[in-house]
């Protein structure tokens, strides 16, 4: 998603993404459940934005199985 | 029954001295459970026949002069995501209600049984372990023994309530984002979330494999350490379980805070705490002689990353069932699971990379300190059904935000003990005692020091004893 997009643009893209991915997963939801799912996905998108700008060095690997 | 041994330490001593039999201890515990559980809804299944059968075996062994076991004649109970032979493993979910019974005990139950523990039953929880309030649509809400109108916390809410009500001295729970620490704080008992990879999860239902931990809740620090010690040991069947030797903690408890460099966590951990929570953190820091206040860099981002990983892994885990049996899901969390299944891989990967990076920065703090102190929950126990909590002038939804202070710690697998303090309102508030990886001994020593000072204790009512 582009950096300079407005909240309205972002929400529209998220609506389209949620609908497309639900279809891809084969999940058929009633309207109330679909709307609540989109609300929860918007929250996840906001969480994603919190870490999106963190300057993580390229050499840092994902912590898959996490033996300390 | 008023003078009957109650803590695990008392049960072991009374049994070993011949003062009481294991059968008498088991019977007393089962009576307490049957009397109190209708009001609490902590136990989903009471395994009375098994409790008494295990007790009779211990009594017979003592008659034969068999050597004493480390947890002999101690009643305990487990969150119902652990496999118990002959019982269907529910994880608080109707989805699993028609599954066949487990064919054998989970690994930790095997170890507790081998140490002489008496299994009293299985305990209520948020469905799938996805929640912090144990408000379960299909199995009912668990009520907090300190105030029945309030939440016991979650997702190990039944475990917290059972220990706080004095029904069993030890309960076993799980903690992905705070599910041992939140109930410990809200119910006013001691809890331990060990280092990620310390205790094997074999024979327990997963929720978020890369964040799931198991651990004990208990009446006293000595009981907590006893339970933790007998559950230690590697297990090749859990791929995340470290190949470490048993590192026993009980013998070191008396060392208290001797030689420890301690700091209180400020910044994020004050900003997301109500007045009672900040008070608990400050007073614990004073008693433990914390020299400094420090901030964990990136704690808010860590919480966000933990939230994403949790949603994504749990959503993926339940995707097939969501397609096929969506109406059987818990209404409180079904849309969160669906939304989690839609998370793009790039978001998930970034969260996992942030996890590694954040760990490296937090480990740098432990070059200067051995122990960090923070509140365990943003607020004391909310009312059951309460939709929002207040932190300063902010009003936040209750369910996702009770883990605000626990998520940035479990995200990187650090060991944490929770010690309960008591606020002016009469409700408990736990403090997190956080140590470097594999140093559960430090967490427990600090909890023991708070307990010894009289500031912290589980205040089990005398009526339960």
C-alpha cells in the first residue's frame, strides 16, 4: 500500500483485500460477521503500521523457533 | 477441616511425618472443590476417582516404606488444554467437545504424577486460550474468588480462581501473551512463566506455537518453585523445548535478593498502568531495593508484533475448522481468528524479525541488571462483562488490553514470576519480576523476598483451610 494514501483510500483497499482473501480461503460469512472481521483486520493493519517504520537491519532473521 | 494442611509444603510435611494420609488430604481438597466450585465455575471436570486412587497408591507406598516423593500428596489441577488420560481435551472450546478422550497424560502431568501429585481436575479457560477474562460462552464465566462479580483474568482464569480460593495449592496453566500472569495478578496468587522452551508442551493443545509457554500458579513461592522444579527437563517431542538440564530453584530461595542488581521499568510500563498498578511497581521496587528506573526500547512495537503473530498463527491453525464448523466457535473470538487468517505473510515475517531485533536490545539491559520490575496488569480485576478499562484519561476495550504489560515480555520468552500485592480497594495487583533467559531462579528469589517482607502474599481465606 502506498505511503501517501489517505485513510479513506486505505480502508477501501482493506475492504477489497478482506473480501478477496475471504473468497480465496473459501470462507463465506454473513454480513455482520464480515463487518466485524474487517474491523478486526483494520486493528491488525494498525498494529502492522506500528512496526512498519522500525529500521530493522537486513541481517536480522525471523525468530521462527525461538531457542534463547 | 480448619487445621488441615493446605499449602503444598504443608501437605508434603504432614504426609511424610505420618500425621495425615494422602487419602485424607485428597478427600479434604475434593470437599473444598465441591463446596466452592458452583459459585466460581473454576473446575470443568473434577477427577475425584483419580485423585483418591492416586492417594491410595501413595498411602500404600508409604506403608511399604517407599522413598518419599518431592510433591507427595499435593492436590493440583490443570487448565483444560492439557491432555488428561480418559478426558476429552477441550481448550475451553465446544469445537473439541466431541473429540475422543486423551489416551495418555500430557508430559507435565506425567511428571507431576511421578512426583506424587494428586490430580483433582481440569479448569476453565478462554476458548483456545484467546482472551484475558475467562468469559466463556459455552462453559460459563469463571468468577474471581476475591469478588464474585469480577473476572478471574485469563486465559488460565480457572487455574487462578482454583488456587486463590484455596481449592488446590498448585494449578498449571499456559501463557502465550500473559495467560498465567494476568490471572495471577487479578486473583492474587503467585505465578511463574518460565523461559520459552524450558517446559515441554507435549500433550497440550497449541494456540500460538512460537509464543506458547506452560507454567505453575501457586499459593506460596515455595510451592511455586516446588511445582516448577518437578516439571523441568527436556523432551524431544516438543521441537521448541531446549535440551537443558534440570536447574532446581527451591534450595536457592532463601538467598533472596542477595547480590542482585534490580531496576524498575518505567516509560511504557507506567504509561499503560493505572494508579494501583504504578503503586504496586513502585512499592515492590522499594522493598527489593531497585537502584534505578529504566525503559525497554520498543516495548509498544513489541506488543504490536506479538498481537500480529498471535492473530496470524492462531488464525492459520483454525482456518480449516472455520471453513467447516464456524457456528461452533466462541463468539467472543471468532472474528479475531478469521481476521488473523488473512494477515499477509510480509506482516507476519516483519513481526518475527522485529522479535529477534527487540530481544537483542533487551538482552543488552541485562548487562547492567539481573531483575526488572513492572506491573502485571494495567488495572485490577474488571467486572465480568465490563467492556472497557480506564487507564488515566484513556478508555480501552477490556479483552485485548489486559495483556498490555505482559505481551512485551513473553514476546521474547523471558522468565517472569508474578507476586501479588494488595491495593487499598482490597483487590490484588501483581508485579512482574523479570529475569534474563534461563534465570527462573532469580524471579523466584525476588518473589520470595517480597513474600518474606510481608508485602506480598496470596491471602487464602481461613475459611478455605
